[in-house]
């Protein structure tokens, strides 16, 4: 039985950095029931809310994002980094953690730097196929980097130990009974079910492409074909305008602002159309569903394109650059895919081949090796 080690985790800015940290914390708790776990983040970041909801101790620190171009904001960010680093050093001297775990985002940089300066072991987890700036900068100060996708290791210094562990994904994505949820959510089983989604804020390009399918759908009606059922999570900002524009298309298109039980709808769908954030791609793999991936074009380092390529190269998805997604392009791909269920099934199998249900446990094993070398 382990004897209650002390852990600090840090990652934030987006839920894509925070949720993996929470999954790692839960794995640590299972391996070390007496663990003392603290999260470091900013008060204004999403991490403060998510960590509190999960029931872990949270420590607010000073941190600001580093702008991509020289500007006065860069000076403020640098000053904030050094203040945050000094603050973390003081806190760590009091708490005396056995290890610090960073999951990316600007808030993790001062935490990792402070730990390294005090000789505290550091483990980083990178969710994206192309690493974020914080993890690239901090990798030299870490003893272990865990990555989600094969090939990511080439973006880190050669001397840093790298392990491909996958992304921690909520267990609900691995436990879905596709037939059961499909029978409950989609009673018209003969109709293909397409789920299009762009996250909580929505994806304008995806929304517009879906609305532009009307000519294709009307042609299918004239030819007597079975219409697909398209469920669109348009996002809270765009919901009202998209729902109004789709009001006359209710026989094939349903518009929602947000879907809370998204894992069930993803499991039930015959095809997904979505962005390619790291966790979205890992959830697609966990569910083994085929997808059309439209990377967000303004993601830092174009990391969503790198993520999408992993699934596309494995045969589990089609990749469409944002600028190329039109109603005409989408209609031609839907014509191709929805009429070839064997191809959809094959894509789903290839996506599932990338799933890592043991990701959090694998990361936890590396954590324990650093604590107990």
C-alpha cells in the first residue's frame, strides 16, 4: 500500500487541458488513496470551475498567455510568468510535492519552471499531435513526457523520455451500447443518422455547410431516396440564426444549441462531422465512429490539422480543410459514404484501432516511476 504522496497538477485555458488533468488525478487517487492532490491555475480560467466541481483543492496563481507576436502584451506576459514562478516556488516549499504534472496551457509554464528549479520531478502530458507552446518550452525541464499520438515525439528534444499513452477519455465513451442508444435516440433505423457539431460555441463553417445541403436533400426527395436525419449542434452563439434558417427543413434537419449527452449521440450516429480537437479525436476513437473532420484553421500551430491527420492516415476519417468545406463538397461525400455502409464500418474499425482506454492508468504508471525510481 502506498503512503500518501503529494501531487501538483496544472493545465488550463481550455477544458482540453483541464479534463485530462482531472482524469490523471482520478487515476492517481485510485493508485494512491491517501494522495494529497492540488491543482494550480488562474482564477479567471476554466480550470478554477472544473477543478472545484471535481472536488480537488485549487490554488490560484499569476499567469498570462504569451502572444504570438511582439507587443506590449508580451512584456506583461513575461512579467506575469516570473511573478507566477516566484509564487509557485514559495507554495511548493510549503507543500513539498513529490511530483508536478503539467497538461499544457500557459498556466502550466510557471508551475513547471518552479518545480524544475527546486529539483522536483516533472511529467508533462501533451494532448495534441502537434505540441502546444507551453509543453514545447517546458519539455527540457521535465523528466518524462507522455503524448497522445504516435509521431508527436519528433517535436520534442531528443534527450527527453517520451511515452505514447493516449489521451485520457471519460469512461462513458468506452461503455456505450451503440444498438441500445440508437434504438432510443433514432427510432427510424433505416434512415442514416449524421451528427454535426462544433463544440459549445459552434463552428460557423460546419453550420453553413449543413444549411447548404438543402438542394441535395430536395434532389433526393424528387428521386424518392430515403432522407438522412441530420442532427446539428450549432453552438449557443449561433443557435438562434441557424435554427431560424433551418425552420423549413425539419423533415431532415434538427438544430440544437448544445447536446449534453453527446457521447450517446456520437455512439448512435452513422457519421460524425466535427472539428478535430485532441479530445474530440480521442473520443471518436473510443467510440469507433467514422468522421469527417474539419480542423479549426486558427488553432495554435495548426494543431487540429495534425490531430485530424492521425485519424485520416489510419483510415478512420476524411479530412476537409475549413476553407474547402461547402455544401457541394459535403453533399458529394455524404452521397459516397451514406450509400456505402461497409466503408463506414471499416472507417469506424480503423478509428477504434487508435483508442487507448488505459491512457490515464498508463500516465499514472509513469508518475509513480518518477516518485519511486
